[in-house]
């Protein structure tokens, strides 16, 4: 069964996702970042290029020819999944293919709309019997 982790109170949601992606790569895990649209996917792609001054997080868009060989793939369509290890969801809704992944990560910002959407996703997973772990970023770092 998919392991689900919620990281709440993220001051900068995309910066937290960068931290989590970099940590997963250090642990030699494959990650799919599931963006809500192509613009968000491209913006996150650019952010990963500049995230660390003295490090590189190998990544590409799902449409890239090297997606199947790249540790971090940024997708905006559920048909673009290159692998099924770790999924980080940036969508407002639960990603359709989440149950194929070993782990799903949800990052929740400080915005009330984002929190409400996360509550809905939390209930969706819980009502289907998934165990959910919660990490309050106001009390720790990812």
C-alpha cells in the first residue's frame, strides 16, 4: 500500500518540494513531481536549476527523451509517469495514479485555500484506508 506523507505549514511550497526532491535524490530514489499544468511544470523545472548553488538535482520534464533514465521527472499529465517510486503532488486534487506509487508526498502551504484542498485530499486518502503521516514544518525541517 502507498505510504502517504503530508508536510504542512510550508512557507514556500515549491522551496519545500525542492528540499524533498534533493533529499530523495541523495537517497537514490526516483521522483515524479506532479504539476497541475505545463506552466507550473516549467516553472518548477527552472526552480530546480537554481535551487542549490553548489549542487545539481538531475531532472527533466516528462516529455524529455531521457525521462525514463532521470531520477526526477516533472509531469503535468498522469499518462507521463516514467516510474512509480515517489510521487510529489502539486495538484489541488488527488492524483489519479497515486496508488501505483510506493510513496505519495503532499506539501501544504500557509494559504487557507491550499489548506482546505489538502484537507479534502487527506479525507480522500483516509476514507480509502491509507495510513497517513503528518509532518508539521512549523516544528521541523523536511
